[in-house]
């Protein structure tokens, strides 16, 4: 085996560590099977700094995948509580008929030691030896609760949970962006969102 081949194999073995894995699982509520939405208002239940960051990232990811959506902060930007009726009126004026509530459940980084055995590679004209070693790998996990309503305080249509896992100390916004794209696919495949004409 040539040195170049070995290096390629080593690079491939490390590649998965740089990826973000995501999953979005949920179900429709009984009696809401025929409901479809044409636009969503995304509301993140979190502190304002986190809310602003995640809503923007989430909405951008949804919009890029063809799901019309807006952040709640575009319309609900005053430092006060908004009633369900006020939010419903805002949604109607903006042409949004679905209310997506996102709750941050968990965000943490975990690490573990990996023990690697040594090895010797011998080929025509070269010799390579690797002693046993220990490496430390970190993973960052994000979990979001996702609830889709016809309107704030109104009938719940779909409920689920999104999970993402990224390499090292992956940022909250990076993991949320991947989850937003995954959710968009789930909304279309579950016929929860009507594809935009044209």
C-alpha cells in the first residue's frame, strides 16, 4: 500500500467527525390531518439574545428550503407580552397562517477519550510506524422542542423534536441552521406546508 493511499484512508476515517448529524421526528395531532400552511411565524422561547440569534438562523434555513417564514421579532419587537389575539392579527396582516413555537431543551458539549492501537505499514521503498496513542474528541448536542399551531393558543397541528450533533464545540447557530433545513424537509414530506407556486 502506497503512502498516498494510506493518507487518503486516514483522511476518510476522520471525515465523519467534521459533519453535523440531524434528526427531526414528530407526528400530526389526530383530527388535524388535512391542515396545510402557506407561511410560518417562528417564535423561539428563550432569552432575547438567544431568541434573536436562533429565530434568524432558523427562518433563514426554512426560507432557503422553500418554506415561507418570518421571525417573531420582526413583528413582536416591543419589550412587553403580546396576547394570542394580537399575534394572530399580526400573522394575518403578514400572510402567515402557521405558528411554529421552538423551545430550547438542551445544548451542551461532551467529550471522550479514544484509545488507538499502534500499527506498522510497510511497502516498496517506505516504512511507517505509529505508536499507540490517546485522542480526545468533543461533540456538541442540541435538542429543540417543535410545536406547530394554527395560531397562538389555537389547535396544535404537529408536535415533534429536533436533535443535532456537531463536531467539537459547534456553535448553537450552526446546529440550529442544520435543524432548520431538516425541519423544512419534514414539513414538506408531511404535507404540513404547501409548496410556493412558481
